[in-house]
C-alpha cells in the first residue's frame, strides 16, 4: 500500500463482529427492546453462536450462521468559553461553530488549562508572560484525557482500564470482552490558583467522543458485552467439549446486569447507565457491543440526566448544533488464514451504518433514524449536516485493504431524516477511481474531497441540489492533503505530504488553493516544511488559524511553524522551539493558540509566549515533571505522525 500506511490488525479488540448484509441492503429504523427479558433473550441467542471452549473467543466457522442473519427468538416472560470583553483569543479548532469538542487544552482568555500525563495544569495568560498557577494530580490512572470548559467548571474525560480503539471488519472470530471505563472528573476552576475536584463519574465502556453545546455535554461510550460471565478454559482435567458446555451454561444463566453498562458517582453504588426500554438494536445483527449516549448538564453537576443505548459499536462521532451522528461499519467476516476463499461478503460490499440523534433539546437525546452508505468513512469530517441534509463521503474499499484491486471508488451520499429513517436523497459515485479519501471538507453547499494513490486530486463538489450533487472540478497535483481549512476570500489551505520518486512521503507540505471558481480550482502557493509529519495532518485540534492577521501555525515535531497566509501566498514568519533550562531538552509542541498579541505554544513541559507578529520570545512557564503513568493498550487506524526532522 502507498506511503507505508498499512494498518496492522490486532489480535484483541473489544468489539464483536457479525457478518455484513448483502450488497444493496439498507439499514432501517433501529428496533426498540420492549423489556429487559426481550433484550436478554435476544443477546443470549445471538451470543450463543460464538461460545466455545474459551468463552467468547477462538475461531468460529463462517458457516455457523448465514451472513447477516440474526437470531430473533420469541421473547421471554453556559457552555463553551466566550471571549470576555476586550479579550481576543483563539479556542479549540472545531468542525462546527457552537459545538465544542474535547481537547487536551482549554482557555477562557485569562487562564489556560491543559493535561500533562496525570496532572492538570492551570496557567495565567492574562499578562505579558505566562505564569503557572496550580498543578492538580488526577487519579484517572491514564494519560489519555480530554478537557471541556463551562464557566467555572472544567470537565476532564479520561479512559480507564485497557483502552482498545476498534478497527473495522475483524477476522471471523469473537473476542473475549475487555473491561473498560470512562472517568469524568468535574473540577472547580473558579479560583485557578486553587483547583478543586468536585465529583467523579465513572461509566462502563470506552470513551469514544463527546460534544458540548452550551452547558450540555453528550458523552459517547462503547462497552463490549457481556460482562461478569464466569467463562472457563480447557485444562488437563477438562476437555474442550466440557469447557464449551460449561461456557454455554454460563451464558444461559447470565442475567440482565451482564448486558447493561452501569455508572457510579464517587463511591455511590453502581446504577444502570441505560434502561432496557431505552436500548435499540439494528434490524440486522451488528454485534454485542453497547453504544451509549449519555447527557450531562454541567450547570447541574455530573449526574446523567438522559441516556440512550444501541446494541452495536461506535467508531466515528459527528455533531451539528441540532443532531448527533454515530457511524460504524457493518461488521464483515474476514476469512480465516486456512480458508481464504470463505469470504461471504466481498470487501467492497461492506456498508457503514449511521445513527441520527436529535440533540436540539439540552436535556434530552432522541433517536431519529438510521441509514447506511457504501464502504467506510475516513473520520468525522466525512459527515456534514447542513440545512436539514446530511452529506456523507465514503470509500468502498478501506485504506488497510491494500491496492491490489485498483477498483476502489468514493461516494457522496445525501440524506434527510423522516419516518424513522435516514432517507437517501441523492448520490454521486466514481470519485477518485482506484484511489481512497485522504481529506474531506464541507463549506455551505460546497464540498471538497482529496483522494490519493500516486497523485492528489482535489475534487470540488456542488451540493446545492442535494438530490443531484455534481462534481465540478478536479485539480491533480503530486502528494496529498490530509487536512483542509477555509481561510476566507475563497481560499482553501491543505496540510499533507509531498511524495518522492518512489511515491514515498518526502515531508510536510502546505498548499493554498483558490476555489473561487469550483469548476477550475487552482493551487496558488506551496510551501515545504521539511522531512517529517505534522500532528495537524491527523488531528485538526493541532491546527491554528487566526483570521484577524491571516496567521497560521502548525506543530512540526519539536517546532511550531508560524506563517502568514493569504492571497499573496504563504510566507513563513519563523519557528518556535521550547528549551527548558532545567531539562535541556526540546519537547514536542502539541498545541498553539493566540491570546491578545501573543501566540502561545504548549508542550508537556510548559507554555511559551511569543510575539504574534515576529515570534520573538516573550516568556515561559514550566510544568512540574508528571509522575509516570501506564500507557494504555491501543490499536489505532491512523498513521503515526512520527518525529519531524527539520530541513537545514
């Protein structure tokens, strides 16, 4: 596969797979469970097909159930930070205005909060130079944490247990459930020099994503089920047949608590996170994971005020101000190594399910409907909700499959919700024939899609008529863009990679496109940052654009590169590095932001202030060295950003 972006599949994944439906199948409305016995009977009947001598583990024959065939037995008896008057600062780079996204850094323009390992740092940024105010040790146990800020309340969202990021289309086997938790910690930041923990909420399930509108936060988590079932394994005195029989008996005797995630506040007893009647399932069996959307009002504390569950897995989350969408691939069997011919569903016939929730009411999350698109989505940027129309870009062959077929193509599909479904309005196929999507951006009725194999075609789309989306223009260039950002005046900035003679990555590039004429997009400027990768290529939160001056900054290994970007082109101002005299090391810069007339760069070692116009040094605030924390087990479908080696 090009650029060395092959993704290795892990042997342990905390999700359950089932066969995908035949080509052309469309997922309809989710089916609600009528009662707890209804839910438990359904779950047991489908889980029983995969129980063996090792519990829910080990290979399962593909022919044990028809592809996609579920067993349906008879049922048994003030929010995101607002700039203060006279204070100019940049917030988190988010996809939708008014919908805040968790990140490792938040600010209200006077105080900066960030996570370093298991520590929360509070930094005064109201003066000329940054000044460390307080360090609060967190007991979350992991360094993987995100922040959301609502007035004087800071929410820390952490992953506990073994963190396993799901990948699509696993092998034809069930994997033993892996316990995972999501820990939400409410911090009082009314006095940023004296941070105080108010309350902790622990959820069963792996934290997938969260979104904040006003004071309302919705947390999406995913738990592999069942839990607390006493599985056995063969021993010297127990045959595989006996182990299988005992495991089937253990499954049959499981109760509802094994099939519902729980939560607890502080040291209070655990409670069900979602009620049986609030759980739905796809009409086609989609595994035994439990996806939960939990609603919290930070103005009232951490007590969940609403929750909805879907018996499936969730991988990609996108939210507009009124709707939240969760997307996950229809699980497809990959053949076992011994029988590679037993692939019941061709890889280019797999579909992605999209579930739509109404979040227009701050205290309620309401399921609206579901739909599906061919293939796989790249990321949250593959979805866009505009004027009641959902636009989705998908590729029928996933990036990890390799380039052997050469038959891949991408689609733009449009939907409107109605009648309990996401109803397809229109579709445009044939984008990037033989290539795959590397970047997507929707701006109003315009769409931009970057595909890549050996060259980088930038496709420009007109979606003003959702029933008949049109491909207007294609600009072909060497290399590719992995992130696209509008910068005004019909200009589009792309961040990605140059390629060498053997189609290998040869360094980070910045490209500036004039898209004033969608039929004839043009590249008007190009800059190379040198060998390496920028975190902004895979994480848009690492990208900074300050419209007032046309200032752009991206992290680049141990540097942060500052540029002026506009119709005149791309002019590099300089590069910021952090050198702490105590450690004599150059940390990797994670984020940058603008506060008043300074640009602040943030690393695990501290915050540095530089002049916005010249990048001259202004001041430095170092962080205490965090205590070592365990590293979560993770499987990621994203390419490593590597370490930048700046050009001389």
